[in-house]
C-alpha cells in the first residue's frame, strides 16, 4: 500500500514553516515538554518533602507526649504537697489580713473613757463583745459610785462622747454605794483621730 492510499484521519505537519506563526497549542506542548516538566518535578519534590516533614513532626509529637507522661506528670504530682502548703499559707495570710482589718480599736475607747470618768467612780469590770452585733462592738461597764449625781454626770458624758453610742443604764443597786452596769456600743474609730 502506498502512502497516498492510506486514509488520513489525522493531518500532522511536523515541519514548521519559517514564515508562519506557531499556534498556541504547539507552543504549549513545547513548553510542557521542555520547562514544564521541571516545574512539575519541583512541585512533586516539595509535596514529598512536606509529607516527610509531617511524619517527622508526628514522631516528635509522640516523643514529647511520652516524655510528658513519663517524666513531667510524676514531677508535677510530686509537687502537690508543696502546692497545698502554699495554698494553705495564702489562706492563712488572707484570713489574718481580714481579721486585722476588721478588728476593733479598744485602746482609743479606753483612753476616752479614762478622760471622762469621774475620779470617785470605780470600774470593776469592762467587757467588749463583737459576737452578736458584728461589725458593731458592744461595751459593758460595771462599777461603783459614791453618789447618784456622779453616776448621772458620767452617763451624760458617755452619751455626749462621739466614740460611744446607745448608752443605757441597765442595772443599778443601792447598798453602801451605788453599784451600776452601763451598756453601749463603740462607734467606728477607723479614720478618726482623737
């Protein structure tokens, strides 16, 4: 069979004429066969490198988890007693600070009391109580007075004094001397200068 008798399904012209422009698809084929294969190889190398690096990172992560489970967690558990001691100490410090900030100033009322009490009145008992009316502090004074007049003056001075409030004579008896009990409340002395 001669070449002219073969039916031609495809007309391929392998010769390029110098005067004609190359078609786009032929330029693309030339580029893919020359430069494109290097780009494809480069992309494949990057992809394979990324997979290898990911497996390395997975191995490192597994090693770190084993190290944490085998070394770090037992060490942290061994510090639990120290942590409890520190928390207990912090709680005690906070409790002491709170109590210190809430404590009543008993020295100032006693100094004021000594300034206003008449010399003839003898106090036999002074008591402070914060349990019932917190944050108020109640005061109870028990004593003896040679006369009702001096006791009356003492009560009026207590009622006028800004350091005391709710002053009441709760008990009085008359024998050789007048025996009395006075109750009241200490006013807040924080920030006050006497």
